[in-house]
C-alpha cells in the first residue's frame, strides 16, 4: 500500500510530461485529420491516415508503460 502511494521521481516526471504531451498530440492529430478535408477529398484521405499514424506513434502509453518495465528490468539485473 505504501509502495503504491510513494512514487519515484521518474514516475512523477513521466506523468507531468504526459499531462502536457497528450493534449498537444491529440490536438495536432485532430488538425491533421480535419483541415485537409476542406482543401480536397484526396488530400483529406492522405492526411487522415497521417493523423492516425501520429496518434499511434506518439501515444503516451509507451511512456507510461516504459517506466515500470525499466524498474522491473533493473530489479531483475540486481537480483542476479
């Protein structure tokens, strides 16, 4: 219980970064998906795909998941 309430500085940094990073990425992808449709349908289709790729690649889930994995790898290396 105490281990869950005490968070490491790395976890706090990742959470604060994701709090700012996530809305920026979602807004950027939203603009990429919507604005080109006003220019042409072909351009809209192309940029819709690019916007979805941005969301998948820039997903903050990778940042959030990487912190516990790093700790687990460090613990496993220390245990050996």
